[in-house]
C-alpha cells in the first residue's frame, strides 16, 4: 500500500463495504512452484471472514488450504495530469486510486459450505440487477453438481487490513477539483467522484 500516512485508510467498516461492493480481486500466495495469483470474486462470510472459490485447475488451488494469502481489491483509479491542478509548472503526473489489501490464513470449504457460498455470491449480485433473480433451481437437475466439481472454495480469516485512498489529499481543494474535472472528462467518473467526496 502507499507508504504516505495521509493516504492510509483504516475505517474497517468502510474497507469491508468497499470489498463487498467491488466484489472481485486478486488472490496471491506463495507455492512450491513459485508465487501464484488468481482473479476471484469474494463475499463476506462474516465481519472478518472472506469466502471465495477458484477453479480446481488453477495452480494456486492445491496450495491454499492452511496457507497464508493476500487478497487485493482495486477500485476506481486513474492517471492525473499535472495540468489539471492549475498550480504552476512544478507538478508531476501521478495516479489516484482506492485499494484494499487483506491478509490471512485460508481454509478449504467442504461441499456444503461451497454450495452455500455460491448461493450467497449469486444472491448478492443478482439483487443488484433489475430482473428476476437467478437461483440454481433454474438449472437442469445434476448440472450444478457437475459445474461445482470444477471449483474449490476457501475462507480467509482476515488478520491484517490495509487500505489506501490516494485522492489528492495533499493538494488544495481547487487543485483537487481541477483534477476531478479532468478525470471525469477523461472518462474516469469513479475516481472523480471519490476525489470530490473528500
């Protein structure tokens, strides 16, 4: 995470909400084959336990049970042109972003926990859509179990939380507003909105 104290984000409830809202990140782990990463959706099983699944064929899957891992979530982000600050010639380009890192040991789920996890994942995301929610009841009998054989579920007991909100906090309000306007004009509405929320 960014080392500058002014960018540290330590509000646990806000970090949890951010991870829930983005819902997709990168899972890193050391393996005997070297470092590995998997792109995975995740949901909160409770306030400090993250639940996720990976493809059974992913090289990380066979090494996660009982191992420490790092899960990272990147939110809105974007390049910031020095010109947008309107602060003179001595500004440098930068990148603004919101990100969270979660670290902790992983445990493999049993079959029933994996089914419950997939149901929870689908229910949370189907609720965001303007349609009749999908459930596994819509599937042909046996199809879900066939698909499920290709996945392995895990939980992570989150023992370390690290967040960064780098939104130009070190700049005066008019400079931040100029950067937010420039970001929005460049199509980076998400980071522009975050910068304006300071």
